[in-house]
C-alpha cells in the first residue's frame, strides 16, 4: 500500500471514531458564540486570546464527566438527577433551561437569517429565518439518529473556514504568540464582562445534557451490547478532548480575526454576527466576508439541533416520555413536539420585541445562574460510588471540575452584578 493510501486510511479510521464529543464541541461555536468572540476581538484586540487555553481543559473535563455518567448509568443527565436527587432540583433546572435554550435558539435563527440576507440581499432576513427553521424541523423529524449524527458530524467541517480567514490578512505572529501565552487582564467592567461572557458561552449547561444523552444513543446503535470498561471510557474521553480542542481552536481564530482586522481598523463595537461579517468585507476582502458568513449558517445548522434536542431530552427524561431521534414521530410525539415548539418560539422572538442581542443577554444570565449548580451536581454524581461504581473521578478531574465551579460561580455573581449596575 502506498504512503498516500495509508494516510487516507488512517484519516478515515480516525474520522469514524469521532462521535458525540466532536459534535458537542463544534455546536458550542454557534452563531451566538461567534458573536461573543467577535465582540471580544473587536473591543479588546488580542487581549482575550489566552482564554482559549484556559477554557479547553475545563470544558473537556466537564464534558468527559457527563459522557462517563451517560455510559455508566445508560441514561441522560436528567434521568440520573431524577433517580438520585430531590425533585425540586430537577424542576429548577427545567425552569431555567427552557427559556435559556429557547432564547439561544432564537438568537441563532435570527443570526442565520441576517447573514443569509448579507449573502443574498434581495431576500429579506425573515424569509431566511423561516426557511432554516423549516429545514431543521423536517430534518429532525424525518431523519434517523444515525443520519442526523452523520450530518452534524460533517457540518463540523464548516467550522474549518474560520481557521483560514486570519491568513487572508497580514498578521504579527510574534504578538499573537505573546497574547496567547501571557494572560492580560484589564480591571474594568467592560473587560471583566467579556471574560464572563466567554466563560458562559464556552461552558454552557445544555452541552452537559447533550453529551450524556448522546453517549446513551451511541450505546443503543452499537451492533452488540456494549460493555462499559476503561477502554470504552478512554475512547469517549479522546473523542471529547478532540471535540473541545476543535471548539477552542475555532474560538481562538475568531478572536484572532476580529482582534486584528476589526480592532486595528478602529471598529470596537460589534453586537451581532452580521455586523462582524459586514465589517470584515472592506478590510479583509470578499473572501473573508463570505467565509465568515457561510460559517455562521453552517454552525447554526449544527447547533440548533443540539439545543432543541437537549431541551426535548430534558423534558422527556423528567416526565418519563418516550424519547430519541430514532423514533418515528407517532412513536415519540412529545419528544418531537417539544423540538417543534422550541424552534417556533425561538423563531417568533423577533416578532414579539425580543431582539437577538437581548436574547443573548437573557440566555447568558440564565446559563450563568444554572451552570454553577449543574457543575456542582455533575461533580457530586461523578464522585458518587453508588452511581458510578469504580468509574468515579480521579484527582485531575476533580481539580479541573473544581476550578470550573469556582470560575463559573464568580462569573454568575459578576454577571448578575453587571446587569443590576
């Protein structure tokens, strides 16, 4: 076998091994996340590049715990909460999760519609938003889990466009390296606010639920009954690590793009993804503009099924309804009805006076409140031998999980304080 064929074979084998971890990590870079990273770069240049190094191990550790919970218990995070924790905790998670996720969906749909209008100015953004919503709803109802998983996996490739954009513009790589390795913090409300926003965007509660549930779905689709052992858990961990690394690399390059192109041009105020795309065009050329815009649509198509699917799994596990993307509509009506409602309510937000920017702020607040509580619960479950048996956390997992808990708790307090002041 030639060297090129051997390499191709290795790449294909590696690609086939990637699963829920890659999709979960990639969906974290949704249009609302891209907007946050663009704001960070435009407002503070390269000063927040180092956050990509900090958030990666925290994200990877938490998602690995959630994946391990799914594998060991053979049920999602909500199902585990329902079995082992007081019902008020479960209902509070449900109460905060529904509006937060729906507003996140609404912001993403609006962002996709606005960017679609940038690419085709003759078509109003509303039509694009409706079109994307219908496509997503039909796909989730009619395609099997395996088909949806494959589609989501290939949509992750779209994110690669953000890795090319900075190379279309002259860069000071020495300064970039310095900003990446040496943390820079400005002790003012605006800078601390963007750090809180980055943490809230990268460590989002809905990803915890999705990771655990998708590991369970993967078990169901193995040809033989899967016996959970260290090898299976290590494979899951590698998948999660690659997914979270990919997510943080994309985040890094978006901050890099806006932090050099927009910041250096004196454009410091970016609120939406379409503003970021429009601002790039005269400064970095049409190629950057089109790549940035196409990336937004691709990430929306990837992230919204994860958001709506997470919400539906949370509800169905809470109330014991039949769930799963492999079930036909008539077999799991509540599951698909919740997905449809979340998409329709998200789509309608722009028509009831809630702008995408406001939706992002509201969802960030709700995520900020629930994240520390959920992280504490995940840590408790992961260390509970009655639940996890011999697959409890090691010292490294507890250290990183504890650091995430402290950081997200501080972020939640600061987030609420910023809104009040």
